[in-house]
C-alpha cells in the first residue's frame, strides 16, 4: 500500500511538471498568442486547394483518356474548362505572391 | 497495487478535465502556452492510463484474486494468454481498454500534429471531452480496481471466450471503434475554429482508413470465431451487437467514398460532416447496446447497468455535433454542383445513399424491439428475413455500383464512352448469368444476381488494372502512383470475394440432421458420414466428449472428423457446456463440410447436424485481401506528402 502511494505521488508530481512545462520553460514570453491565420491566409489556402483540385482533375482526365474511359470528343469538351480553371487559380496565386513581394520591398 | 491503479485513473481523469477546460479556454482566448499545456495533459493522460492498465494486467498475470475483477473473470487453471485477454473479457476492463486506446491515439495525434497548433487548438479539447467521459466511468461508476478478501480460486472465464480469436477480435474492434473518434474530433475542431478547408480531411485520411480497416478485420475475425466456436453453422446472425460493429463500418465506408468528392470537387462538405459524426456516434451507440442490457444478444456476458450513462453521452454528443454543424452551415456551402447524374461523383453519391440506407435499416431493426418494449410494453423481435430483405435490396445494387463506379469518368460520361467501357464487364455478367442458369443455380434469385453482378465487378476491376498498366507501362508504377485508387480496387476485390463467399455459403448450402447410433451413416451432398465411436477425455479445465465421424466421398476417405461437446465445470455462469464443431475444408469447392454434435445421449446416440457450405472459405480469404488493399491505400506517397507540405507551408504553425 505504501509503495503504491509513493509510486502514485511520484506519478502525480511527474505529470504536474509535464503539464506545467510550457509555463516553466517560457515564464515571460514575448508573445503568448496562439497563431491564427488571417483572412488573406485563408484566401491563399482556398486558392491553393482550387489549384490542386484543378490540376488533379486535369491529370485524371488525361489518364482516363489514355485508358479509353474518356472518348476523344469528351476529352476535347472537358479539357478546355479544366485548363482555364487551373490557369485562373495559378494566376490568382501569382498575383498574390507578387503583391506580397511588393509589400516586402516597399517595407510595408 | 489496486491503490496505484485507482490513483493512476484519477490522475487520468484530472488531466483530461484539465485538457478539456484549459484547452477550450486557450483555443477561445488564443493562449499559446495554455494550449500547449492542455496538449501535454492529453499526452500525460496516456502515460497514467498505461500505468493503470499495467496494474490490471499484472494482477491478471499473478492470479491476484484480491482484485474483484480478476476473481470474477479468471481462475487458477486458465492459461496465461486467456488470463491476459480477460482484460477485455469484462465490462470494467473493456472500458479501461477503450480509454487506453483513446488516450494512446490522442497522444499520437498530438505528437504527429505538433507543428500545426492552430488546427490542434480545438481538436485537443474535443478529444479530451470524449476521453473524460470514459475516465469518469472508470473512476466513479465501474472501476476495475475494486478489492475484496481474495477467494481461493476465481470464477473462471466464459467458455466461448476461451478461444484464440478472442485474443484479437475485441482489441481490433476497439481499435476501430475508438479510431473513429479521431476524424470526428478533427471535424468538430475544424468547425469550432471555423477552418473548413481540407486540412482536417488531410490530417484524418489515414486515421479513418485505419479505423475502418480495424473494424472490418475485427468483424471478420469475430465472424470466424462465431463460425468455429458458437457452433450453429453460421458466421453472422444479425445479432444486435454484431450489427453494432457493422453500422459504424458502413457509415465510415460511405464517408471514405464521399470524402473523395469533397477533395476532388469541393462538394458534400455538410454530408461529410454528418457521416463522420454518424460513424463516431454509432460506435458509441454500439457500446451502449453491448453494455446496456436493453437487447438480447449472444454477447450477453457483457451486459450491465451502465447503459444509461452511455445513452446520455450519445445524446450529448449528437446534440453537440448537430448543433455545431447547423451553426457552421454557411461555411460549408459547396461552390460547385453535380454536373451530370452519369459521372463518377454521382456513382459515389448513389453508393453513399445505399450505404446509409442499409445502415439506418439495420439501426431500425436493432432499435425496434427496444422501442416496442418501451412504447407498447410488448417484446417484438426483428429476425433474419428482415435483415436479409434489406441486404438484398441495398446490398446487391451496392455490389453492382462497385463495378460501375470505376468505369465512369469524373464530371460526366457520354453514352458512347459508357458503351465502350461497359462492353466487356456486361458480356462477362451475361455469360456468367447464362451459364449459372444452365447449371441450375437459379434456385436462389439473390444468389444468382450476386454471382452475375460479381462477374461484372470482377471484369470491371480487372479492366481497370489492365488498362492502367498499359497506360503506365508497369503494374507497380500504376499502383505506386495512385495507391489510394488501386488500394481501393484491391479492397473492392476483397468485398467481391466476400459477396461470392456469402452467397455460396448461404444461398447454396445443404443441411442434413438426424440421430445416429454407432455404426450408422448420414448422406449429404456427395459425402457419406459414418459414425464410428464416441470418446471422452478430461483436460485441465473441461471434460471433452467427441464423436468419431469418418467422411467419405465415393470410395475414398476424405477426413476423420470429431464433433462433440466440452463441459466446463467452473465458469462465472456455473457449469457450462459448449458445442465443439469439426470442419473439413474441401479444396474442390473452397467450401466446408461442417459437423455439429447437436446432442449426445448417455447411451451414445449422436444427433448430428451436417452442413455443406460451398465457397465459405472465400469469406476468410477476403479478410487477407481486404487487409492488403487497405494497407496499399494507406501507404504514404512521398510525392503527395511533398505537395501537401508545400500547400500548408505558409499556414501558421
């Protein structure tokens, strides 16, 4: 019983120290704020997801065409809109990147 | 050492409450160190739960009958393997296993996602909230660390649990049930943090697949256990507790398919939230069914009075999930629409509707007796014909869709393309159906349809591999470049084997039974079964009686079989007798000759039941293929990992 209590007390001490570790290691932090994505960051992620989706759809269409699942006619009909949507997502991402670089260059 | 076990569980409870409260506050107020501290509490709860589990395992191994749990579920004669498996043989141990697996999974989730704090901020309190419930049950309602003066011997283990399959079946099911908590926690975390992009799907992809795989394999092992141990000649009886494992698996199957539509088309966001919640809620509901005692089940050894707590927990989780999904509906709107009803995504949608319909009809079948008892005070049961009807109604179209889906292109497919891709599978189905009718297999319409559809699906899967290999130049390159898709097809092939095995062993089985004196014979499906002798022997924990039955076909002996009974004098339920079946695996039809000694009279008369179950071994073979396909689908893809790393690189850590 005594041994069990000693072990339990040791275990309790260890977990308390472990839980308190972020405060013990960094008692006076410069910033204690949890990172949160900005609206701009949300938008970037949406665009990246759109780009990836469009590129994956193009890849899938090419593969289905090669394996005969999509006829030449269907392929011609579908490939245009998919390329356009992939290009639009890429362009929007590039514009954002350029704007970011400009902001950095101008020191803002 | 029981005190150490109790203290460790209390620590787990305290840590989880802290992770829930501090984690929620930190996520709400955006406090970094507090969020980290809550994560650490979740990690530490695994350590303390592991200590508690270690204490119980040690007590089981050392025959420490001062633990009430050990005295109630084991005895001195019980071999070590079964003593250790008694950990999940009773209610308190099962709850501890649940908490152990959940806290272990939670710790792994925290560690794997340690760089994505923003995403984890709300996942931690959700996981902690669920784990808190189990820790509370273990500390204050159903503790495995109750003690009493040690008796000279324990009550022993229920005979049906003394089977090697019981070493694996419950833990695998628990790995599956509990695993469904992780995608649910991420889904709720995404809604709470208003981050409904694809990150939560990416983070949980393998968790969902692995939980689904464990549930599937666990159920198949359970089915094999029922087949060889329960001794009634079948492997699935639509028992409510069996259904309790099947329902979340069906919901998770629907989710695994519909999540692809969200990834590829950005659609079905609400539906996916509903499915992931349904799978989780059904896993908890299954535990309520197992533990509540509200239903009659072959798993009645695990009934108790804690069902009310579980029902309350299911209701609370349902209100939480439904309320949160409703509140976040504006964030879950799709930006694209279904372009055509003849497309891959439409096929997935039909598959989803059928899976959910099957799941809900099974749920209704399980709940109907409970509801009639509660509302009208009448006891009514839902039996096999109900389930078989809906299995045929929804299962056969699902089987067919498994072949149609891969043949149809994403977005839309023209009639010309469909005609081209469907030609070979359709021809295979028509030829198979014709040949089967010619051979007289039309005695069972569902069986005939199942085989005809199976031929369609088999041809469709084979075509996918052949055309894909031609296009890429190598089968390995084909699978390596798209593991999820081709792993999925391997799983489809496993489901196909399962369907063929189930159809063969149920629709086309032969059954004969009669009383035999020594020297008499029974004829069944080309076999002659000759009853030669009766033998009895005493083992460490049972008295075994075996009939010696010679099985011959034509003039040759194919097997000597030993169906019989075991009498276990010491079990928690008093002396128990079990059926010990004897099986001959017939390589000619991949089926079994299955013998049950229904009754053995003191004068040696044997009431023998014989079943010939064609193709039944495909059911078990399907398990291996299912496991292989799931592993292929789960295997990490370096190219995709790099792409995802780049996608989330600029996101805050």
